[in-house]
């Protein structure tokens, strides 16, 4: 596979702008909007996309914390989480795929991901790690969401005494004061605002099966007592799959509406500054229609929950998005699987639009028109991610989805996870950055909160544009060449600084920036992210490369 490696410019006159630490030093700017013809005096190549900086119109505004992340409750308390892949386990999963899909003996526990063979006990994540804090801080400011299925049934041990050896009846895990204070301290250290959810299992229900706020009240009070603040919360994780999430058998839409009304009263009384986010459903547009019949049992539609009387009301509308389920969850059915061969396909990348249309245009606009939209979990695949989620092959999806969702005005996207399983931005054992981390870092440094119109997506060449972060009038263009064999071209009206991500092997977790491998320096110091200066005119994007282009001289009035 061809790689794109311009030589690094070292002379003062030829030097591109450098991003160093958390600061953007001289940033040089980018491209402008796609137009129908070439400007006077410029002969555009027939195969080149012409971009003109000044003309790009403003189409959306996103939150400053747009790119956020999850640190799962299972990580915080040391619960069972997805067992890392090994060559032999991958082979076994693929060999059993057909049997799992055709078997009538699959159980809801298998489908829910509770098959013990898919999990591995893990120690609590070390949130005091210098490396973890440094790498998370570099992505800030952000929101940090601590939730997930384990949060639905976690017992908060509100005492300085030793926690119980086993979770009390009605719970599956135990969260100690020290563990939660570690979350609060981490958020302070890395510039993150906390987002969470609450337990809804049998342990927090009265004799009639109705949710009670006693545990939630203690949890919120302790957070305040140690100097923390929960900026926002979902009532519970993925209420459209309530039985899989620990709710009582037979839990339905009226039950949700009843419990949610109690939850809202609790928030008004005990946490009035906490935004209520919801419903936090998952999979109805893409995964659930493809699930095996036995896997679809026990689901509750979001439409049914939102159409109750009185209906639940949120401050922020949220949902989760996974384009597939990983090979760990083959029992969900063949329809929810994907392959590495499909990772660069237009059909695969468009699944995020299908989900957006279902949840936002279909439900948000009907029941909560105008509310901000957060996607509080997103990754390549549910059930911990596929094996290639840790490689550069997934970086195309990662950045393409950020670009698509920003264009549609999604306010915040929470990547799942920061540092756990294959879909983590960081290796869960070493906290070594993966290729998606470096992509996230470049996005954070270059892509501002004002979203510009870079024109329609062309087959295999996707262009996105934002105002250049930290530089009035500047623009950043993100150009993604999805072709495995063909170079693509854009026509630039001005000089730019380019940041090209590439790799010799798509299935590697290492990534190169302008031909140089990105890696941490001694003492976990981030490397300098050096842009390479390119002149105006035609610019070629080599196959399977991702390029950020930036120029402050764009003079776009929407970016002042």
C-alpha cells in the first residue's frame, strides 16, 4: 500500500506551523468551501475537488467539549469487562459464529454479553496514573462519562468502613467512596466535567418495584462533599434494553415513565444544577432490526417511552451509536456483524446517518424539538469493539463520524472508551496511545467549534471543514481518502500546513504523521505535532490517508 510521506521542512522559511503541548503556535490555515467552478485564473484539474476558503458558510456550532469520552463504571470498581482478544479466541469466535446464529438454545444472558467466556475480571483503573492524566488532559476540555451497564446495578458504599465482600442483594457491584473520589479528582486534574447515571436494579426498588432515590441521594451528596460536581446524568444506561441492563423482568414504557418522574423530582430537590440527559437508548435504527429473534426479546421502544402521558422531559436528548456488534456477540445474529473489508465502505460509514435520522429527526424533533443532542456512547462496535478497532483501519470511521455528526449539529460525542478494551483510545494495560488517540488529539488542536460547509461527500473522498481553533479567520479542512488504491486531489487557492496520518499497514495500531511515527517522548511527554508547509495549487491525497489542512490566512468572516 502506498504511503504519503512528504519530507519534513526544517528551514525557517519553509517551516509549517507547530502544535506543541497544549498550545497552538503560529497555525497556518486551511481550505474553503467546495464551489461549482474554478475561480478566475485557476484551472482546476477535472479530477480535483476545488475548495475556496472565504466562501465557506457556517452550518453548525458544536460544544467546546464536543470530543468527550467514557470511563466505564466497570473500570472504576474493577468489575468484569470484555476479555481481550487473542489469536486463538478470535479463531474460536469466528468458528462458532454460524453455530451461534443458527442455535435455538441461545440465552438472553449470552445475547446481553453476559457469557462469562467473553469477560475477564479486571482491577480498578489507575486514575492517578501520570501518563493517563497527561493524555486525557491533552484532549480537554471534555466531558467524562462514568456509566455503562454496571452503573445500572452498582451499590454505593457510603461509608469509610471496608466495603462488603459481596454486593448486597439486588446489586451486582460495589462502588466505594475512595473509588468515586478518584473519579472526581481525575476529572479536576484533566479539565473534564462529570456525566453519569444511576442504579435502577432491584436493590433500589421498593416492595412494589418502584424506583427509590435513596442511593442516588447519597451518591450526589458525597460527590458534593469531596468537591465534585455532576454536570449531567442519564437516568439509567440504555433503557430500551432494560432487562439486559438489570431492570426487573417485564419492565416496560409505563414503568420507565413512572420511575423517570420520581427521578426528575429527585434532581430538582437534590441536584438542581445537574442537566438531565436522555433517554440514552441504543441500536433501534441499525442493530435491533438485524438482531436474531431471541435477541430482540425484552426490548422497549424509545417511541413508546417518549409517548407516555405525561412524557419524560430532558434537558439534553441523547442516544448511543454502534454500527455493529463485535464478534464477541455473534449470538446476536449475523446481521449485526461487520468485517475489516467493509471498514472503508460508504455503506458502513453511512450507518451513523441512519441512526441520527431515527433518533434525532424521528424522535428528538417530534418529542423534544430544539433540544441539544449528545451521543453518550459511540465506537466501532458494541461488546468491546472488534479486533481492528485498535488499529489505524478504524481511524477512518472515527474521524468520519466526528465530521458527519458535527455537520448535523450534534453537540457532544462520547467515545467509548478512553482506556478499556479494543475500542479504547489508549491501551488498557499500558495507556499507550493508539492511532485513534492521535487522531483525536489532532482534531482537538485543529478543529474549532464552528462547523463550515465543505460541500457534499464524494465517493471515497470525504471533506469536512471547521474554523481553525485559536486563530480568528482561519479554517481547517479534514480530507479523508477512503480508497485503498487511488490517490485523490484537491485544489487549494492558498498555501496550507498539512498533517497527514498514514501507516504502512492498516491493521497496525501505530500511525505516522507526515511520515514520522507518533510516539510518546520520555516522561510521557507528547511529541511536537509539526505541520508541513505546502503551496497553493493541486494537492494529492494518497490512498488510505487522512489529512488535516490548516491556514490562518483563510479570512473567513464566519471564523472571526
